[in-house]
C-alpha cells in the first residue's frame, strides 16, 4: 500500500470508529469497542517492548493494574482530578518499569522474562494482601463517574458512549505515538537491537537505554489505559492483575506478529471480539488460548506479520525468469 | 516471643525451604542443560499434588507408596514433555521456549480448574495429627518426612551430578553444549534426563507437600513465582546455589511471616531477587561451578 493509500485508509478507519456511537447506542457494540481500545493499547505496548526491542515482558498487566489502582485511590481517597490521578498512575508505572527493567537487564533477557512475570504475580498478591491500601480482595466497588475538566469544558463521563470516546481517543493517540516511535530512528535502533544485539552495540547503540525507553513508554501507555478503563468497569479489585489480560496481550502479539504494527492492531481487534464468540465455552477459553499459544510457537512463530513479511521477501527474490523468459544460465563452476 | 517461638519459625522455614529447593533445583537443572525457562514447572508440581490427593483419598495409598508413585509419574511425564514438546525447540530463540511452556502452563492450570474446580482439598491421613516433640518445638510428622525426602533428593542429585558419568555429561552440556557434542556426548539423552529429573523433583515436592497444605489448581502458580526468585538468587543454572537460596528464602519468609504484615511476607522473595540482581547480578553463587 502506498503512503497516500495508507493515510486515506487510516483516516477512513478513524472516521468510522468515531462515528460508531452516533450510529448506534447499542451498549454491546460500544462495549466491544471500548474493550478493543483498551486491549489494543496494551497489546501495542507489549509489541513495542517485545516485537521491537526483543524483551518478552509479562509485566504489562502490572503496569496496567498499577495505573488503575493509583488512579482510583487518588480520585476516591484523596479527591484528585482524573487528569492528575491518571498522570500520577502512569508516572508510578514508569518508575516501577524502570526498576524491574534496570535490575533484571543487568543479567540477561532470560532474567527479564522471569522478573517481569514475578512482578506481575507480586502485584496481584500485594493488592490482595494489603487491605489498608487496596481494600484487599473485596476491592473498591461503585467507582464514581469521573469528570474531565478542560478550560471551558466540563465533561462528566457516564454513558458507554462517553467512555467509548475517551478510550478510543486515547487509543488513537497511543497508537499514533507508538507508530511514530517505531518508524523513526528510535524504532530502527530498537529493531537492530532485537536482530543482533552485539552488532547494534558495535555501532554505538546502547541496548539498555533503548530497551528502558521502550519499556517506559509502554508502561506509561498501559498505566493510562488502566486508569481510564477502570472507571468504565466501575470496580477495582485484584483481578485487574488477572493473567487473562497477559494472555490476551500475548496472543494478540503472537498472532499479529511481533514487530508488526498493523498485524498486532488487527489481531487485537479480533481478540476483542473473540471472548464473546467463545462464550459457549467460557470455562475452557483459557485452555484454548494456551493451545493457541503452543500451536503458534510450534508451527507459526512469526504470526501474520511475519508471514506477510516472508511472502514479500519471497516475491522480491522471485527469479526474473518468471517475468521475462530467459534461457537457463549455465551453472557457474564451483 | 520467647526462644522456642524463634526456634519454631526457624524449623518451619527450613522445612518449607527444602520443599522450595525441590522445585527450584529442577527448574535450575532444566535451565542449565537446555537453556529453557520452564514456565509450566509449577503446574507439574500442582498436578503431582493433585495426583497425590487422589491416590491417598480415593484409592487409599499409604504415604510412602504415594511418594514413590507420584515421583515415578513425574519422571515419566518429564520424559514425554521433552520428547513431545521441548525437542522441537532445539537451538531456537528463547522466546519460543518461554511462550511454549507458558501456553502449556495455561492449558494445565485452567484444565485443572475446569476438571477439579478451585476448591481447596485437604488430605486426611493418620500422619496429619502426629507430631514430633523436640523440647518446646513441635514438628508435624508430615513435615519431618518432607524434610528428610528433600535432603535425600538433594544428596542424590548432587551425587548423580558429580560422581556419575551421566552427571558429568549433564554438567558438560550445561557448560558448553557444542563442546559436549564434539566429545561425543549425546545431548538429546542428557537433555531428556535433565527434564525427567526436573519434573520428577517437582512430583516429589508435590507429593511431599500434599499432606501439609491444601491442594488446589492455582497452587502451582504462586509457588513457581518463588522458585523463579530462588533460581535467580542462587544463580541461573546453578543447582546447588538454588538449593541453598531456597532454604535461605524459606527461613527468611518464615521469620517475616511471624514478625511482619502479610503483604510484606509475600514480597520478601521478590525484594530479595531485585536486591540480588542489583548487587550481584550473577546470583549469590554464580560463576563458580555451574550445575
């Protein structure tokens, strides 16, 4: 697709997305849209960290939940405004991400994967066992509808349509930011680190700083999404750290193809609709996700993005003879 | 808060640390030999506990038979796991191994939830109510047996690794796979054995712990989280380091549990792991002898 065609397609897609609440007030459609907006940012963040810089992170759900808990506690307990609370939650997520990333990356990528998973599990355990702060496993139900105040505007976010605009608006900003990063010099450096770390290092690219940058950006985006999404849920409890979110993110990225911006976006749209398609088998949904992950790892490691990329390579490599018939070349002497 | 209270905390910590060691040594062994982080390790421990529960409660196996049967099943499962799944990963990027074992963990855990529900189950055996009295400190017999089994398993593993040809081959593969192949070591046999031993140790841990704690499908997840912390603290791939770190963590956790609020107790393993990574990234016992 040409640049111009891509731009037109993106604009058409955005117009269509933002027209949805005008065309229908069907709560189900809006709920799917909200869930897509939230999950696609989470998956995009994971894609940035894993797909571009090669760090398999299980910590994203921790950033999401920390953003959510921070926003809720600041709004409910201290009466902060939503803006400030969400920003503080994102900042906290970034601080935690830097701690997890810096400490484990001193050792290896294996250590990062292990520490990030431990971190996500720890978040859930602490949320459950620290009732003075988090109200324990009962959580905080009945969150008030938040209000966004801008100069000359007071927007009380109550209806699903309001949340749809809020989350979809943020998702567009977040994906725009990710797109800018991955198509810039930064993105090329990140890809270089993923492809060949020693080579990138020899060219003067410091892997640690790029990785921490990608991790912080994804933590900030996930934290903001957590802070906004939780007011749509109207309840927060330790299940905000549920492994379900991690699995959905992982499958979105694995199927979409790590390092493929559009592939991951498309697969997170499918994954947003999938839980409802699998409603007949709620109990076995996670088992199916697990089977999907195993199967993808065994037979389809690059995902859709990787498959398209390989096809494109194959087209470039196709011998000229198919286009212009040529007499077969004599084999060169060995 | 007298001396016997602290002695009791110390003893409990050692027992739980030895159980941690069983799981963590297997994890560390598999990582050392195959360079695979087995994220499904905790699920095998959980399934072993489940199996032990059913053997004891429904078929009224006695304690020692259950231990032997479950450990043997664990060894066999490790064999199948290697041949069935992990073999396909040889020489591949580590993300694939992590995601593969993660997927396996999801299937096993949620499959177990689906089949058995999350209701905790307790094993009632004659052992449950017997205690050994040591001065003022009491030790339930089930815990004493777990302690003995753990120490015996560690000793056996140490002897295998350091005093048999197979163990030396295993350490050789862990140190340098290519060089090991060059001198004629069959890495497939060695890797298979490492996975079988690793899962077998998980099985032993599950069976030994089943009479002490309640058994439920989510137990593996919380447990493997500590095992991860332990193998990082002990040095990735260092089996003896993992065993020592496990006992240390068990004791520290036990004291934290007696003296600190609950949320802090959970965080001990994580804080220790981060501290070790910041101060000594290769692990407390890293860089010495691997495996």
